[in-house]
C-alpha cells in the first residue's frame, strides 16, 4: 500500500489527488487543526474510542468545532478502511480548521504501518535531548514544528528520537511519551505538560493490573545519570527501549528488565485486542 485508493473528506470518498487544503485557508498558517494516528491490525482500530475522545479533547482546547459527532467519525473510519481494503495500516485523521465560519474539514486515510527495525527493540534505540516545548502540549494539534525540528536533528546524527525538555525537566519525545526507571519505579512526566498518549494510558492500566510501580513525576534533566532504564511509547512504536541518550548509555546500556516486562505485557494486550476474533465480534 503506497498512496491510498481513497481518502475520506468529511465522509465523502475522494481520490488522493483531490485531498488538499486551499492555500487561501489562513487557518493553515496558524496550524489550527488537530490530528490522530491510530494502529489498525486485522481490521481492528486499536483503542479507537480513546483516540476519538482525545480528538475531541484536542479540538476543545483549540476551540475548534469538529465537523461531525464521534459516532459519525467511527462510520467514516470504517468506510475508508473498507474501500481501501486496509486491514493492517496506520490510520491518519486530520481535522483542518477554517477561519470565521469556513468549512472545518476532516481527512481520514490509511498509510502503510511503519516497520521499525527489530534491532531497535532488541538492543534499544539512540535518542538525543532537545530544549523546546510543544505549544498547548495537552492537545494533539497540527502545530508540531518543535517535534519536526527536534526529530530532524535526531535523524541527522543517526538517533531515533529527540527527548524534549524545558525548565530543567523532560516532558516527552518529539512524537512519543517518555518513561524512565529509577530504583525499580517507572516514572513519566505529568499529563498536564504532555500529550496524554493512548499507549501511555494503556500502560498505566497494565502496570496497575500487574503490580508494576508506575507514577507520574518530574524528570529533572540533571537526574539523567540516575536513570536505570528508559523507553518511549507511541501508537506506531508501542514500547521502544532507549539505551543511549546524547551518546551516553542509559544505565548499563542494555534493554532493562522492567522495560522488557512492560513490552511483553503490552504486546500481549495489543495482540488480544486486535485478534481476528475481535474484528469479527465488532462487525
Ligand atoms: N504521535 N506525544 C506526542 C507529542 C505525540 O505526537 C504522540 C503520538 C505521543 C504518543 O501518543 P499515542 O500513544 O497516543 O500515539 C506522545 C503520533 C504517533 C504521531 O505523531 O503520528
């Protein structure tokens, strides 16, 4: 699957060549819009409900009226997945605002799932630190310049992700949530300062069910040498270990035991939630 056959624009299925935003829409310059990226496996959209609730929350923070109810979004998603015959993909959903009563437009389309190199999971990925902060961090808005620039810097030097910090504390990855393990406790920056990731939320439930100590806490940059383990989470990556930061090893530089345990718990949960039977049950 390269380009999709069809893109959904407010529920109307159009060819990708017509899926465009007019340059005259000044909302574009303000990045006045919100988006979601969801994983689809066996025809099941993983945690679709949570993604759509977050879409509504992000839109609310921007005071951007969504063009349809969440139930209608669910229908549009099902339609675009069916017409593209895309049971396994990353589903992109963009809601682009408009100034002063213009039409708010939702675009939904499938794209190939990113297959990250298995070595990043087996041995861990390299990350860099980057000073900066997303504007309105609780919203998944189209204003992602700091993410874009920080990730570009990371990729330029062969690192996988950039870990954002400001005011002396880490917040999140450029497009992921950040976790550190210190003395057997998994810590992640408080939800007020970051995007509350769907993967992050699932991890909180799994940790609680499996007696893993996981808490929100300020992650001071100066405490980096105390980190025993580190990992990031996102819909496309699931849980990915980070074993070097700015060229220095995290802990002993190996993927740590708590990271491995959470990876296994998450993969089991994902497999169960997206099993073929789940797809049949939901039809
Ligand atoms: N990004 N923090 C930021 C800034 C993100 O952009 C993302 C997701 C996350 C993780 O959220 P979730 O677990 O719900 O995917 C955290 C997606 C993958 C993207 O940019 O396409």
